């Protein structure tokens, strides 16, 4: 399977992934379920790769996906240059254990500095 469905239809799933990636790039780390973290990790790394490319087209592609313009500005001015020497692997997933209510496996996904 090329992607995880996360028990949602395509519109709500895309909105969920966009908001999670925007929150990750804004805050540097988020606490979420393991399935959602595995789904947003390649998208977040793709956004960081776009910021490393620079240029107007890459900025517009990031603006088309992310919800917040200030996050795109920070992505291209702070996060991208910081990851310039790294060739991938910009995020890490740290397991936390099961959630209390439904025992869903929880993780922290964060940007590697």
C-alpha cells in the first residue's frame, strides 16, 4: 500500500495530514499516534527538501500544501538552511507507549536539529 488511509475518506485525511505537517514544522515536535506519525513523516521530509531547493517554485509548492504562511517563511529561512548538510532523515519518531483511553500507541515526532 502506498499510503495509510487512517480510517478516513480522502478529503478529511488530506486535511489531517496537512494540519499535522504544519503543526510539526511550526512547533518542531508533536505528540500523535504512531500511524499518523508514520504517515506525516515522508511529507514533512519532502517539505524540508523543498526548502533546501529554494526558489520561487519550491516556495509556491510549499504554500500550496501548508496552511500557515509564517510556517513556510520559517521553513525556507530557518529550517532549510539548518538541514543543508543532511541528505534526508530530518525527523525522528520516539515511542511513548499506549494512550490511556484506547491503548493506541503514542509517539513524539520531532525535527532533528
